[in-house]
């Protein structure tokens, strides 16, 4: 089994895609880079909102993410996974999640990225509280 | 050595077994339901996470409505309701997670 690079950040700072893309490390055997940006929508369960307040149980969230990374490493030949999740107030149209998976082929890169996000929504202790629009 | 010292089951019946004390942290809207962020609960030795939850519902009745959807962790790992609590365990209670 190969060594999978991992980068995890749960942060109150804005997600800077430009910096993340510039930090990408890719070996010559890799043919697929999949990345996903999750953005706060203007509606939540039918209500207009201005932002979402994210709360994490940070230590457990990091531990659970690493368990998911361990599982990814067993399932797919992934060279690198990087994930950034916001906490605190995130306004509408602003990214709350950035995930990147690098693998030899697109099939495994897409599958692993989708699986990671699905599992995150099942086990990683992060919650959101919508902030309703005041006007 | 007395019979009770040799046999832990006998010792338990004497009622002299030390209790276990656990801390409980609430996350997300469970803080509103309980009205606090953390609590300390003392239970008899051998108590399970399920028994702790029933005790918490007596103390914080609004948690009762969330019985089926409550997630529970000890330390940083999920545990089921049959988990036997150890003295000093850090228990966390929270609603379904919603990252992303």
C-alpha cells in the first residue's frame, strides 16, 4: 500500500482556493485531480438565510476525519487527500468546504472524493446553525 | 481473604463499590435543550452509556425528545449504549452531524 499524503484543516479563516491550488503536489504517476468546493446556499429548509454558523467538536472531528482517511487509503490508490472545513460564521456564496483527492485515474478519484464527503456528513461532528435573513 | 474480596460479584452487592464519575459535554442544540455545555454525573460502577442517557433525561427532560437521534461518544470515538462507563470518561452527546 502506498503512502497517502494528508492535509486537514478545520479553521475559522476563509478558504483561499488560490493558495490551496498553488500548494498542490502531484507526482508523475498521477492522472486525476478531483476537487470539490461546498458553498453556503441562500436557502435552508425553505427559509432565506444570510449565513451559516458552523460548530465543530474539533478534536473528535479531526480524529474522525483521520479514520476516514485511513479507510480511503485502504480502498483506493490515492496519492493525496486535502480537506479544509470552515467553522464559525460563513456567509451565503462563501465556501465552507474544500476537498481535493489525487489518484492515478479519475474513477477512483471521483469515487473517493464522493465517499469522503458522504461519510463526513455521517460521522464527523460538525453542525450548522442557519442565520436567518433579518430583512 | 474474605469471600467478598475474592468474588467481585459479592463485593458489588455490598454497596461499597466506588461509583464512577463521568463528565458530559453537549454540542450543537443539545446545549439549548440541556441549558448547559457540560455536566458531571455520578453513577454506580458497571453503568452503561444507555443508563447515563436515561439519567440525563431525568435531569434535562428536553433531551427525551431526541432519544432516537442522539449520537454518543466517549473520548473521540462513537460508542453504543451498551458501553460500560469508566471513572473519568469524557462523554459527548450531540444531534446528527451536518458538516459540509
